[in-house]
């Protein structure tokens, strides 16, 4: 901004124009195109299985760690530690098959929409 002889000049730099355009884009409502919808649907297929397997794997690893702690620190709880450790190992070993089963089910459920969109796009 400058004030020369009573006139007012205001100019934007290229960076400012880009930033203004980005901010403006946030507030303009726009419709999702078919490619974006296809990408969003494809991404949504894996999310439920991923969430379930990570939850099961995390809880199972805590069981395994608790069982190991019982075995190593408190000899009186050896049997309980073994049971907890085995539960943890079983849980961790079924986490991936649970992920694949849930993802397969989601794919079958959403397949007609995906096929329809890919036919429209190709």
C-alpha cells in the first residue's frame, strides 16, 4: 500500500493471490466429482477392517505383555501368566485374518457402486 499524491494503490503478490484463492475455495460449496467419489469409496472399504484389526492386535499385545510380566516377576502367577500370554498370542494371530474377512465383506457390499462408477468413468 502506498499513498502518492492523494491516490491509493493496493497490489497483491503472486503468493498472496494463491493464498486468497485457497481460502476462497474452502468457503465455496462444490460438488464431488465421480473420480473423487470413487477414491473415497475405495478408501472406505479398508477402514473398518483396519480399525478392528488394530484394536484386536493392540489389546492382544497388552494381554501378551501382561502374561509375560506375571511369569517373569511373580512366580506364583505362572499359570495365569501363561493363559494370558496364550490369549494374547491367539488374538494377535487372528488380527490379520479378521482384517481380510471384514475387508472382503466390505468389498462385496460396495462392489456394485464401484463397478457402476468405473463403467461411467471409462
